[in-house]
């Protein structure tokens, strides 16, 4: 039971998760609508909706997986270092790691272009993101601004969680029948 005391309050976890949802789902929806006109030439509306359902289900699992990074840091690091200002520091860690993930994705031109040196820097980037989170957590105006923005993104959870759960249910039913 002592491990549950190490977790930040649920409201702060929800704020960080809603920011993750904002980034991940926005990326996927932009990608989906970018490719949608071309899909109309060779996919039916039902097949396009299945692609959308798979995308939303994948986003649910991706965003939960990304949330594990700041939650894991709050478990490993002392409470005063990370959990007290979890929203701000968690969002900073998430922003830097997602930005680096996007950078890694842009380095792949083909299957043969695996960027070994870029991938080897992942531990350095994670350390940098934690240090940056601590530094930003010391600046009061940035803490207030990030907390305010994170609280505003909670509204996305009211949309994305039901859509993701319905999408998961559709995929589950589709795989059974």
C-alpha cells in the first residue's frame, strides 16, 4: 500500500494524460484526414471507419504507455523532486520525449536507413528531459502557465476516452465474428 502513496493525485495524472491525449490524438486525426481523400478511391466507408477505429484504439494504448513514463519517474524519484509538481514536470518530460520521438520518425527514409546514432541518444534525451523538468519546475510563472493549460485540456478526455472505448469494442466484436 505504500506504493500508492507515491503516486500523484488523480487530478494531476488526468491533466498530464489529457495533454498526452491532445498531442497523440491530434497527430493521428491530422494524419487520418490527410489520407482520407485518397482512401475514398479504394476503400468503402465501412473500411475507412474500421481504420479509424484501429487508430483510436492504438492511440488509447499509446497514450497510456506514454503516461507510464512520468508515473514511473514519480515512483522512482523522491516525492519532493517529481510528484509535488507532477503536472508541470510530467508535461515537460512528455513534450521532450515526444518531440524526440517525432525527430526519430523523420530520420527513417526507408527500411535500410535505421538511424543507429539517433536511437543511441534516447537515454541522454530522457536525462535531459528530467533535468529540464526540474529547471522549469523552479520557475513559478511557467508552472502556473503549464498547469493552467493542462487543466484546459481535460475536456479532450470527455471525447477521446468514449471514442477509444467504442472503437476497442468494435474491434473486439469484429475479431470475434
